[in-house]
C-alpha cells in the first residue's frame, strides 16, 4: 500500500486491460476443469473462483495475462439456484476444495461436462460420457490427509495452500472431507508439530485398519470388499473406499458381460488391487509394476487373499509386455497411470501387443484424452464406454474409466 493509502501493484503486474485491484461486474458463462468460472468483459475473458455459471458477480482483478485476466470474487450479485452454504468455514480461502458452494447434483453435472470438454479439446474425441456415479459420502470420505507446515515470523500454520497461492499456507484445524478418525487425531498431530523444532515439512494421517498411521514408511492394511490389502501409508492408495468399491463393481460387471476376455494384464499395478480384485472374473491374470517394493507387497497381497491364478511381477519400462504370454485376442489390458498419464513408449508397446480390450483408469481426463487420441487412430479400436466416478466430492478432481474394444 502506498503512502496515500492506494494499493500498489506487484512488480511484474501487466497494467492492461485492467488496473490492479480494479473492480468489475460480469456474468459467469462457464466453469473450467480447474473449477474456475469464466466471464467476459467486452469479449475479454476473466477467470474467478467460487462462482457458478449464470451468476452475476463483482470481482477484483489481480493479474492480467496476454489473453485473459484473473480476479477474486468480491460479491455475488445474482446467485444461482444451485448455490448452497459451504460446510467448511475456511472454504474460499483454503485451496483444497473448489465446489462446496455448489449443490451436489450440480457438481456431478459440471464434472461430466468437464470430462466432455477435456475429451473434445485434448483428444478431439466426441463420444458419450455417462453421468458420474456419485460417492456414497460427500463429506468425511478421505482416508489420507497430508497437511503442510512452515514456521515463519513466529507463526506455524498447519494446513494447505491458500486459494490461488503457490507458497502461502492456511491453518486448517479440521477438514470436513477427511474421515472422522483423521479429524479426531489431527489435533494431536498438530500439537506434535508445534512442539517440535522442525521448520517445515508435510505430515501424514492415513486412516486404515491399524488406526491412524503418521509414519510415511509404515505399512497399512485396508479392507476392499472381501479382500485385504497391505500398502505403504505414504504412497498412493485410493482415498475414497466407497468410490473404489463402485469402480470394482463396475469392472466386475463389465468382465462378466465379456466372457471372451479370459486374460487380464494389470499394468501400473502398484500393490495389486485391481488385478487381485478382478482375478475371479478371468482365467489368468498378471500384474506389471516397475517399483520393486510395490511388487513385494503385491505378491504378499496375492498370497494373503489366496489368489492362485496370477501374481504381480517386476517389469521394465521399455519391455512391459515381454513376460506376457497371453493370447492378445482374449486379453484385456488395464492401466491406471499417475495424473501425468502414460508415455509414448508404453503406448507403442500397447499398440504392438494389440489386446482385445483396454481399460484406462485416470484421475486426469485431460491426459487420459491425450493418450486415447494416440491409441484410437493407430489401431481398430472404438470407445465402448466412458464412465466417470465422483471419488472426490467438493473438489475439482474426477476419476474416469474409459473402455476401448478392438473391432478387428
């Protein structure tokens, strides 16, 4: 702030087309897949969080780009019928949730539209997107929480990034999308951090059969339908158990409808959840995982669940299918890569193997669409189904299963 009380623009602020902290009114036309609303002022796009299409709002400009501006929400002048009161008092300041202000049924519709937009924009794929299968719980569903902390100027916030910030943390004493057990344990973990001498870091609260694990290296146990899985507490394991059940039910039903698929290859298999859970629906299966520690846990999970028609083996990134002797014409390949998607080497190997069906599970529809766009023109596949699941209510995140079937 300047001596006369006026707000001073940041050093690298672009002064056109709007001044720093200039306030404008506009109508919100759409939502991006990042959960931000888009409005226009004389054809110039302005992006603003925590709004709903159809609303008229007052916003405050804080950044101009070459072809759009970013703004904070100041006031909702004409609210949408879909607008509800957020459950969390920190909503709008904490960057963890984007949609608590939107009625749940409307969240599902907008996420369906986000997937459609991603497929059309990133993959030039025009196909039917099924409505999202909702989560049984829309709060209290998360079984993993990783709050960050940093001591600065005598303060130590323990929580998540402030909305729109890449560095500033907001203190989060409780998180309504986390499980009840995590929220009961969170005060104790916070107190430990405040009493320690560590300046910055990330804490862990993993809700599993052993209770709340706080050691990233600990091994936890989770019950998935009728089976038990061991996994590293700090690594990836589906955070919404109800959502995982729904995905498995969907895949089991689909495999039952395709008895010609006698074999399953579970790539990016991790600790073997999908391969083991689906093992009863195929004659034989094999999981492929590059990380050797995950392979060891997966093999333990195979034994503990008395699965005898397959296992997980260590694979090489450039020779994923080298150990697979299944007839491709009777094989389904399942892949569940990280958010960044898979890579060209994997896609080339997948094309060369030419399985009868491909099941692509993704938490990022944009990279999923990008990868599918590589597969579709290169082989006689068709998209048989795109089924999204709402594993992350109140947030922008989506889980999506795309099924490709070979036509020749």
